[in-house]
C-alpha cells in the first residue's frame, strides 16, 4: 500500500510541478557529504510544529511555505547558490521551488519524497542538535507513508 501511495504521489508532483528539479535522498546525502558547511541553503517548508520535531541539519524554517521570506538567509543568498527545499513528502517544497525559480533562483531543488523518504531510507534528522529519526507525520493519512517503526 505504501509503495502504491508513493508512486502516485510522486507522479502527481512531477505532473503538477513539471519544471521543478528534484533530488533523491541518497544523492543529496552524497552531495552534502562532499560539500562544505553552508554551501547549500536548506529551507524547510513545513509548519513550525513539524519543524520543531526534527529537521535536516542546518535547515532554516520558512513556516508553511506559503510566504517565502526574502529577508534572512534567503535575502542574502546568491541566485546562483544551491538551495534545497524540503517538506514532509515533497508537495509543499515543490511549490516553494517553483516560486523560487520564478524569482530567479536557478539552483533551487526539491527533496524528492521529502523528509519521510529521507527517514524511510535510514537517514537521520536532528532535534535540538541531536540525531533523531523522528519526524512529524503531519496527519494520519500522510503518516501512512512513514515506515511503521518511525
């Protein structure tokens, strides 16, 4: 059931946001391991409640992603700096990447499958600087996409 849901969700995101580039969690892990701290700007488009449970190391919360703050880290970001946008499953972050592209941020990418796929693949998040695999399920339906041990 979970793989069926993932398949259709990813297809819908690709159709809805066809111009939005994405990066798979395994590829992102390799890239981040080779980069120096701060090379990528990581934006989290989940709610504050979700972000407070866990996030990618170094991520900056932009709330629910409805309004993209052009101050703070993004305001200082070069339009050529790589930007990763993530959310729970990749829908909200794809919308944010789409809006960033419209504003000239050419190197913005969406985390395919979001943080759910990240933790489902065994990668860690952080909570108050400490490693964790806990992730906020957003709601009961979306929580179906998380492996049961999460």
